[in-house]
C-alpha cells in the first residue's frame, strides 16, 4: 500500500512538473500580435508592416478604388454616371475573365507569362474563321476554345512531365504564340467584327429586358448564399 501511494505521489509530482513551465522559459507568442511601440506611432508602424506583408487582405485594393473613384469623379462629373459605369463594366469583361484564370495559377505559386498571347491567338482564330472565311460563329468559337486548350495542354506537358519551370515554358510560349497569332492574322493585322454578329451583340447588351437582368442577378445571389450556407454546415 505504501509503495502504491508513493508511486502515485511521484507520478502526480512528475505530471505537475511537466505541466509547469521551466524557470526562465518564455511563452510562445505570435510576434504578429505584438505592438512594438506604444501609442499612435506603434500602431502606424504595425499597419505599415502588415501592409508590406500582405496581411491586410483586400483592404488596400478597396481603399485604392475609393481614392481613384473620388479623384476621377471630382475631375469629371460623368465618370460616376450610369452610362460610364456600364461602359466600364463591358470593357473589363475580357480582362476580368483572363484575370480570373490567372488567380488559380498564382494560388499554386506559379506564373503564366503567355496569357496575353494565348488569348490573342484564340481571338485571332475566331475572327479569321468567322469573318474572313465565313465559318459559323459558334463553330469558330469552339475551334478557338479548342486551340486555347491545346496550348494549355502543351504548357502542362512541358511543366508536369518534362519538368521545365512554368516561368520558362510560358515565357517561350509568349513569344511563340504571339508569332503564331501574327501569322494567323496575315498581312492585314486586324479583323473587324461585323456589328450584326452575335459577339458584337453580346458585347453591347445581353438582356433586352431589365426584368431578365434583375432575375439573373437574383439567381446569382441565391446560388452564392446557398453555397455559403452549405459551406457553413
């Protein structure tokens, strides 16, 4: 009995000793949570550190957009008009779609330097097939998309199978596909899309009725909320 009691006491003392911090030990604290200087100067320095390290998220982008809108709105009263905002929304569609695709590449820690030439090549293929050769618009569009997929397959093969860095592959692709785009366009260098084509009509307007536009927006918001609810569960 005495031995059992002594062993229990020794075990309890050992557990307490293992839980208690060693003399002189410094508790682990995330240095990002510490303010190096007190007062306003300390918080300003902390803000600058977070800004440089990218810990502020999308806040700098939001602030930059507010500043840009304020400056241009004060210089030109029509900048924030409904017509100008509609025109800007239409103009950024192409660039925005390309940027969305690049986001996934950057999230993987890679880079794609050929996105401009590849998109130009696909646009050239569509324009030449449809406008200069009279191919059906939807068929020309499918061929252009297939051409972009083939380019992506070639890049992926050299990156994943051969082991060439993405920087080198896409840099070489940028030069190669830009040259191929010029070859596809020919001596004219430009191809004008007819105003009555489906592409031109989609660029100018998508919904002929405001009700359809609001309905599509409501569906999009509903799908986003449903996805957020499922993720929360």
